[in-house]
C-alpha cells in the first residue's frame, strides 16, 4: 500500500544559520495545519545511547533530546536525508540512518 505524504522538502546542501529555525517552524506548522488523517511513523534502530533528535538538519546542530532504541516517532516531513519528527514532547530532526519507516 502506497501513501503520499504532503510535506517533503529536499535540498542538496544543509543550510546553516538562523534560517534553520524558520524552516523547522514552517514545516511543523504546515504539518499541524494539514492534519493528515494518518501520521507516518518510524521505529528507532540505534545503539544503547539512543537516537539524537537535533534542533536543525545537520550533524553539528544542538541536541534537543534523544529517543531510545525501539521508540516510535511521529514523522511530519522530510528534509533531504533528515526527517522532521516528534517524540513525546520533543520535536526536531533525525537522520534517516537511525530509523525504519513504518507504512
């Protein structure tokens, strides 16, 4: 079964600077406004330290929180190879390498 998710942002190079916070806010706001009937989820597959949820879509961004191995994340969009997620009350970006998308 194939689903189309309306929030897909792709960019070749990760941006730097204050625009990241603006883009993050816009993506999350748009996801909340659209209120898709089914939220895509992902399962964390990582080591004992957990998967870092970052404040922006690049490896050097500040860590907003962590999701433990096996945790379920709500996926609100994609930004290149990064996913915009929510885990409990933490919102941010995770690398696609640490998650498995659920369809």
